[in-house]
C-alpha cells in the first residue's frame, strides 16, 4: 500500500482526467510566500482555533477526546445546489458545514452534555443525533445513520481497549504522527480511507491525517501534540480544497470530467475520477510546498515550519472566506464517511 505522499505522486503520474498546472502552482506558492513573509500563516491564525473549546473547563484528556469526536464526524457536509446549507448560529455567528457541526458539539457541551465522552456518544441514536446537531435551516446534517454507526464503532473500541479515552491512544504514539496514523487506521476501520488505482492500493487518509494535524494545532506542537514528524503529513484530500485548487488553476479537468462535475454527478468512493482529483490534490500540495520554500529562500526568509498541513488550512480557509467567488467552480460530490 502506498501512503498518501507516494500515492499522490503515483496517481498524478497516471491521471487521465485531472492535470496539475505549473502556472497555478506558482500562483498559490507566491500567495503563500507573501502570507509567510507577512506573518499570516502561523498556527494561531487559523480559523479552526476559535472553535476549540479551551474555555469550557475541559481537561487535556477531554480536549483530546473532543478532537477525536470532531474528526470522527468530519465528513460530508455538501448540499445540492439550490438547497439550504446545514447551518447553525452559535455565539452570534452563523456557521455552515463542518464548522456548524463543531458549533453543535460545543452547543451540546453548553447544554450540559458530555458529548466528548465515548460512554456518552457510543449510545446515541439517530433521534439523539438529530437533536444534538439540529440545524437552523431546513437542511439537517447529512448521513445521520452513518454518523451513528461511526460513533458506535469508535466509542466502543475506546471503551473496550483504551479505558474509554482517546488520550490513551494518543499516549501510545510516542510523539510520532506516523505511528499514530498506523494505530488509528488499524484500530478504527472508519478511518481506513484507501482505494485501488491502476492496480495499486493507495492510501488517501483524509480524516486520520487531519486528526493528527488538529491535535498538533490544539496542543501547539507541545506535550502529546509534539509530533516530531508532522511534516510527513500531506494535505487532507476532500472536496473543498480541490475546489480552491481548481479556482487558482492548479488543477485542470478534462471536458468529460468537467461536464460530470457541472451536472452534480454523485461519484462513488473509489471511482477513478474521484481518486484522480484527490490524488492530484495531494501531489499538487507537495509541489506547492517545494515551490513556496524556493521563493522564501530567494527572499532570504526561513523555510522551516512550512508544510502541507499549513497549505491545506490556507486553501480551505480561502475557500470558506471566498465562497461566492468559488460558486462557479464545480467540485466532486460523494456520499461517504471518509471525507
């Protein structure tokens, strides 16, 4: 099995309907380099930071459990065009999609629910989930039954093998992102995000990698979040970051694929075109990192600290903050638990 970095390169070298464009790579790299130069690409600056429940009285271990819950549910928030988004108004601000899900978890904590505790969420029913994640629009969070199954799977494993806390899983990683990924993907099947492409098993590992990155962000690279090999992570291949890459001209789609995207075709997880979009996105992020480092070096600025995690966060937030600009850029649609 090829891990994401090698998988991305393998897929990109054989891709039929997705192409990586140098001009687009240079455009993103230049924008990133300027952000680094201006001090805008640090860990504290990412939008995710404002959603962390650091002022709700949770212990370090409970924060780890909270993050594991969040990334266990971090999949599939898109709605068909013309349908209201899954949305929640929380602390005076409207949030949609993934951030609405995070807001719902924090709202449940405010309501006295220990939702981050596996003993609590492993027993939730579809009706419980409907209430906890209730939307302020007519659109509920998608895939409620699948989310109940995921919560039951991960929660029961934590209870049976790890004394009911993800903190004990994290402690076995010994400060290694790679070791933690191997442990999570072996213990929790819902994180086993792989496909077969051109006869080769390829790992895309969106949710497990973003979990490790989020833990790194949560603990500011200290304590159990001090992963010495965090730079081994790739970008987190979903549907929104590729959309941002397509906007910048990094990814170019064939006419056939573009027609499918514009018609809102729902692909299956593992379809060739879907794997090509995700794999080329991973490889493109690696090329962006290398190109950005060259620009920074030419400006005699330090290049350490820039990695694919920060490229992913940057592009994801760009998409969120410029949603209207990207409305005309089609993205691939899949209903699955992997992203």
